[in-house]
C-alpha cells in the first residue's frame, strides 16, 4: 500500500533509509512524492498521469529545495511547462569525491581519533544529505537548510559537522570542482562560553564525593582517579584515559599524540601521587579496562554525572575541569603564555578566553594607579 502523508520539510528530514527504495506521496499535491534510497538520499519526484500514461520526473534533491518549491515545480509541469531534466555534469558527486581525492589526500593524514569523529559525521549527516549531489550543485542555501535542521537538536554537533563539510568543499575548490566554498559563509552556532569555575569549597566537595563513590563501589576507583588527574593537570580526557606507562616520566608526562601533537605535561605532587598508586599489571595503559587490560579504561562519564550531582555542581561538564585548572592558574598570577604551555595550546590566543578571570586584579591595579596619579596632581597643585 502506498505511503502517504502531508509532506513538510520537517517530516522529510525524519525519513530514514531502509533496505529497499521507497516513496512517500503527498496528500496535498497530486503526484508529488519523496523518493528515499537505501543510501539515505532523498529526492522530490512528480508522477505525471496526463494523457493516459504515467511519467515520473525528478524535481530535485530534498536537501536542495523546500516542499513549497517542489509543489511549485509540480504546478509548472501540470500547466504545460518544460519537463525537468537532471543536469549532466562532469563534476563528481559529493560521495565520490569524499571516497576518492579527499580521502586519499586529506582523510589519510588525520589522526585515528579524529578519523572516528569524521566517519561518524559523514555517515550520519553529510553523506545522507549531500552524497548523491554533484559538488557544484551544493550551494550556500542548501547548506543553510541542512545546518538549521541539525542545529535544532544538536547545535554543537552541527558546528563540528559543518567544519568537516567546510574542509571537504575547500578541497573541492582546490581541485577546481567549485569556484567558491559554499560552506565558508555559514556561521557556526554560538559556543558555550566558559565563565564558571569551581570555588575552593566546590573543589573540596567534588573530591569528597569521589572518595565516597569509591568507598561505595571500589570498582569505580580507576574512573575516580582519572577525574582527579584531570582536575590537577588540566589535561584532556582522551590524554589521560589512554595514557600509557611509556609516556610517564619522573615529573612529566611525555604524550606521544595529543590533540595538538606530542607535548609535555608537567606533573605536580598531587598528580604524581595519583599516578604512583596505580598498579602495574600486564597492560600498556596506566588506567586499563578491568575487562580487557589491552584496552584503555571505558568512559568515566557515568561516575562523573553521579559525583557532580552529589557535589552540587551539576552545571559543570567533565571538560570544564580543564577550564577550571586554567582559571585558577590565571587567578594565582600565572602569565597567559605559561598557562598556554600548561594546557598545550599552540597559540596564546587560545588561552585569552581565561583573561577575564583576572579582571579583578586589573581593576585593583587601575585603582592603585589612579590613587598614585591623584597624589601627584594634588602635591603639584599645592606647590
């Protein structure tokens, strides 16, 4: 039995690929349908039954036009307009370019951890939306439509997927397939600005709850120590979770592969204590999986969600421990270039987000200078 519904842009975006191709017909406009292929590719079609015979036309990709534009196309055909033709093009399809030139020239250079994220975004978002579209048919408007749909449910994820699309289209421009990069003018969703750091009391509550969590269930000790080490080193979760013994020195961690490449992390006494109490079993990892020592520890987020709720800091993300480390460093008068080295930032500009933490010190300095200038002016007026 034919599938029917009142087509809308939102309903079409929710259609999922199945093992075989299927079509959903519009209950409002006769002959209008959306064809969904197993690859996830969606296209508007029109079934023209004039003259006693049925003729099927492809109106366009569902990611490149709206339902109302498709309805207008149906009206043009029924009014005797020209039949739409699929444009012949020597420009490769998006999916073919991704699997060919881009994969060999760009993708292969990515770190394994980065590849996993790119694979996810390609399979879940970009290939279903643009896979069957020639590169020169992907314009800014179609990207805006796709980006707005993604942003409605996952604005941060939409930003990261847009970055991948922007890089692919930039490489397509290098190959001469497009004149300009249509993704370059699409603005990312505003990010979450960090203006929250833990007070001394909140830090104590957090670590008290970590202790309590381990007492309740000793199997949580590895995840708890990962969280403790994050809080006192400012490292990224991936850097600590996959830390290997060969990277551990007497006073440093010599990371072979961080987000910004190899880097040195300087360990304070608290960090050295946490690492020093980890048992050396037959595993390359400092924090191995309890089920398979050849693999790193599983995610710590379940423990994190528990302890942050108990500590009354439910608004903090695990990655915010890195921001918290930097904020407390700035508050204690450590210069931004030094904080940048502690965090492994390539550029000090990345560390400037923490400059506001020292605003109180700047305000007090301005007041001291103002008092000094007032004294000079007053003494000069009396002479």
